[in-house]
C-alpha cells in the first residue's frame, strides 16, 4: 500500500522536526511526501504590496521548498520515498484542503509550537485552526522538539457514549498496522457500570479492532480530563494519542478559545486527530 502524506511547512525548525518524524514513521513504507507552503497574503496587504514584490515572495518560497525537498531526500534512506512540492497562494486551511483532494492524501503531519505559560503550553494557532476546521483527513500533530519513538503503544480515549463508524476507526488501525502497535482503549470511569448503549458501542469498537492487538482500561474521573489522559500516557508509555473529533468531543473543547488557554493541554506525544 502506497501512502500519500502531506507535510505543511513554514520552514521553521519545528516544522522540519515534524518532517523528520514523518520520514522515520514511514521509514519502511512506500510513500509520496508532499511538502506544502502557503504564501497567502490578506486582501488588505495586497493593496499595499506591488506585484513584483508578491512575485519575489513566491519565488523565494518556491526556492525554499526546493531546498527543503533536497534536504529531505538527502536525510532519507528509503528509495521508495518520493517528494513533491506544493506552493499555494491560499490560506493554510484551504491549501491543505485542496492538496488532500487533488493528491489523495491519507494523512497530514504537522508540527505545533507551544506557547509557554503557568500551566504548560497549548497548540499553536495554525494547528488549532487546522484541527477545528479541517474534516477531510486525519491530522497527526507532532509536539515541539519531540524525538521519534516507534509507536508501539497507541492510546484511544473514549466514553463509549458515541457509536464510531468503521471509517473513523480505520485511521487508528492503519497507524497501528505500521508497527504492530497495541491500542489501549481508555475509558474514564464516571459510573460504576456501563449503560446498555455504552456496552453496545464498546462491543462494536472491539469488533473493529478484531485484527489488532488491543486492551481495555478504566481510570477514575479526575477534576481535569487533560491531566488524566497525560497520566495514562506516562504510566503506559504511550507513543501516540488518538481521538475522533466530533461535535461536543474532547477535541472540540480543547481547541476553542479561551478554553484551550485555561486547561493548558500539553500534547506529550504525537496526537492523531481523526475526523468524524
């Protein structure tokens, strides 16, 4: 199976770290990596900038993309990896959406730079925008300065209140298949027993994972769900955190301002956001 992976970049060290992670994650797979840079300029700015300056800006971005492509090729040891560049004049959200559609992208991998504060850091604004608005393709968010670790353990938190379709679980199992990973299903215990609906949803989820290694885990409810998830990540040496992003989900809450600032969610490991 060949993978088409989209790698948005702003040419920062942080985005390069995400590219390196992607190359290592798919080190043994056949892939085409698309390096994407957006040179979108607001309408207000366009009226103040000459056409020649706009052209120069685009030419410089293309040159940087070509240099990045060369660097990625030189850093890569898999002859079955191809690299292509995409220079877009659209906003990042639209640029990613167009690339996913036009190039049959199966996964977007991007870095996030945290903002320091009293309670850690939260996702950068570009990452928040992509996660909250983008619903066509899974997004794997790589924390700043994260060194690659083979994802042998994947956490999948759920309250079992929602029925997952097979299309929502597919990105999770595909990620697990790369390294024969074990999927750790985390249920935060609000009641002593599951309701009939929760039991049914749990049964269906287990049926989807029938060909994968998985285990069920219960944790007592904390005051802050973010602390609970991070404790689970540390205790079980989780390498990737995966969640489905749906209406009223945990992800929808953490990417809303000012909640994201208030809870200070720090992604300790790469975070796979799966669209519903």
